[in-house]
């Protein structure tokens, strides 16, 4: 059970009721730190929580409870400790980290994340020159049979077709694959999850998703462990040659990618904005959104 610590003019503030070390329960992950670390940036959400400006919750063990992503919080806490953003090689949850930094309103961390993305943490900017991007997309139609319950003792055998969409992407500029992983997310029963490069050493990313047909009930869709693909440009940027992510633009709400044409359109928008140019496509050079294989080069 969570307890709410409230403050009034006749009692001490939350910051006085806490003493070092402080134990935090962030989304089920337990962290131990000091008040000085948590209040390093007093104008942030954490600074307000631990200086008594915002009431805090406690779990049954007495830990201060924060209902946010617990695993990503380690990078936020380490930044508060060292003023340095240290991410592991191949880190693919930058979108989630930025969301959490925005929630906690830690301005220096938000600025550091932006600089980190601009610099392309997985490659040097010079490596982007002459980068090669190869994309192969495919759509396979499958017939799905399932039982539909009409009444307690009445089941009907139903069928519908589903489209299994795939996109296999190879890029010599690994920072661009990271950008794709931030823009495209899988929609699952657990929420949105970021795709991961299938082979980071070979700079490959494979996406596979199944849009849900209207005639397929959600429980049957989930039973098959299908997942949708969502595109978000909430951090969409306008770029200058040689740079990733410069100026933040107005954005659309996240939307589901329901066919290959939509995927191709969004991928081309991203790649052209990052300096790639179409080198070749098959089978139809006159219909760029109808292609099955595409090669782009960044000069």
C-alpha cells in the first residue's frame, strides 16, 4: 500500500522528514542515493519532490515511490551524480529516455540528450558521408482460422486474411538505424516497445508487423502474438547537411502503419531529410512508393 506524505504549516516538509541515504522505488526498481543528488537541480520535478514542494508517495517498505520507468531511471540518476550521460553501446531506448527526462524536467539532461543524438553516438559524423542504405520490403497474405464464441455453447468457425509486412534494412551509418528505432515502435499488449537491430555488428534492422483487420477480434489478434507498427515524429527534426536532429518541428500524433506504402513514405521522408538520395529502386522506378527494393546513398 502507498502512503501519501502531505505537508502543512505546522509540520516539517518532506525534505526534513527524509534523511540520507534515500531509498526510491521507481516502477518496481529500488535505488539508493542522497538528498543532495536528488535536489541537484531544484527547479526539476525531483528537486520539487525532495524539497517538500510536491507530496511524495511511499510503498509498504517505506521507499519513496515514483510511478515511472525504473530501468531507464538509472541513467537519469547517474547523470544527477556525475553530470555526464553515459549510455551503453547499442542503447536503443533514447526515445523513452527523452520522455522520462522531459517528465522530470531536468533541463541539463534534456540538453545533453539532444547533443548526444545530434552527434550520432553510434558513429562519428564523418562516417555518414558516403553512407549506403538498402531497404527490402515485402507483404505476405496468410489465411487465419479461429473460433468465434457466439453464445456460451455456440462457437462459429471463422476465417480472415492477415497481411504480414516485413522491412529488412541495412545501413552503414548506424546512427540512422538508431533514429529509425526511435521513430518506429511495436504496439504490443504491454504497450509500445522499440525494435532492436537484428545484428548490430552488421548494421541490420528487421521490422515485422501485422495490421489488425477489422474482422479479426482483438483477443484473437493477441492470441496469435501479432504486433502492430506505430510511427511517431514527436521528436521530428529539421536538419542541416551532416547533422542528425537539429531543430524540433511541430509534430503529428503517433499513428499505426497499416500498409507498406505508408512505411515507405515515412522512411523516405526520414532518409531524405538526413541527406540520403535515391540511387536505384525495383521493380518500378516510376512509382517510388510501390518499390520492393531501394538503394539510397548519402554523399
